[in-house]
């Protein structure tokens, strides 16, 4: 596929560029500063990609980049959600701009585009329920607003997926191609966290499920490289079991 990566200078975005190239995709990087991207990537990698400078909050610029480069898919890694429930960040504006651009490009082509968006563990459902984990630990709540936006879209507007990792850490600062991921593949699950560990603790009145969520949270730490690999691998096919859903991930070794 030809993939537009929005936020390609970020921690996940820069690794996604390398992972996509490793999987044989063509990459268009949408960034605020091409000079910054060039300084981060090895010259041999930078020469393999197209670079478009633009503002991630501008749907017109993003849509133009999609159509001009004839992209098949879009991955948004730009923006960080506010931690506190009352906090505000630029992420919702970026998210809406990308959604509007991807939807608009699909309408022009009369075919929905494939798109991956990034959220967090909190928008996954507590296993066996329809309550989000962020109902018990209310942080990064802007992700909930972004998910509501995706779910409000008409059918077939965007073939979207929302990756919902917990903390992501770097394996290395090597962005050469092909990539050399040191960790194993992720186990993924739709809508709720995979390999959740249950406990009698959940029966403690009021605090039980909060404590259980906190106990499980640390188990879902993954690496940036693992998540980049998951997206790049999924985009090898236009068909995906993750279309229209949130996706929880865990390191298979945990």
C-alpha cells in the first residue's frame, strides 16, 4: 500500500516509517518540519520516502496530501491526549482533522480509505462488560471523545481501526531498514484487553475493579517497535479483522 503517516517525527511515527518500508509499503510522511524528519532518519531511509510539510490540524492539507500522492491508507500518530480528566490538548483537533480529510478523500474516490488511529488502554472494555477501563481509572479521556467520533460516522465512511496500547517504550533508536525488532509479536484482541488476569479483588465494594485495573495495567506495556510492526503487517492486505473496532495489545511473552 501507499501509506500517509501523520506525525512521522514522533516516537511511534518514526518507527512506523521504517516498519512500513520493511513490509514493502510506499511511505508518504506528513510532518510539520521536513528538516527535523531528515535529521532523524538515516539518509538511506529518507531517500525512500515522500515528504509533505503541513499542519496536522488542517483537514484541507491532509486531504490534498492523500489525493496528490494517491495514498491507499492513512495512519495518524500525531498528538498526545491530556492526562487529567479536566486537561485539554491539541489531539481532538488533530483527530477530527484527520477523520474529515480521510472521509473526504474517500468520498472523492467513491471508496473508503483504510486508516489506523491511536488511542489508549482506557477506551477498551473491562472484560465481560460494556464499561470502558477509563470508567475505573479516569485518565486520557480525550480518547473517548475521539472514539465516539469514529463510531458516529456513516457505514463505510472510513475503514478505521483504533490501536489502544498502554505505555509504549523504545527498543532502540535504530531506524534503519529492514527493521530488527528484538521483542516478539503482540497478541491482539478486539474491544477488550487480551490475556486479562482476573482476581477475587474485583469483588471488593467500590474499589475492587479499580484495583484490578491498576494491577493489570503494568502487564500491557509494549514497545513502540512492536506496535509499528503490528500496523505495518496489518496493512499488507486491504482486508483486516480489525476494521471498525478498537484493538488491545499485549506482549506475547507476558
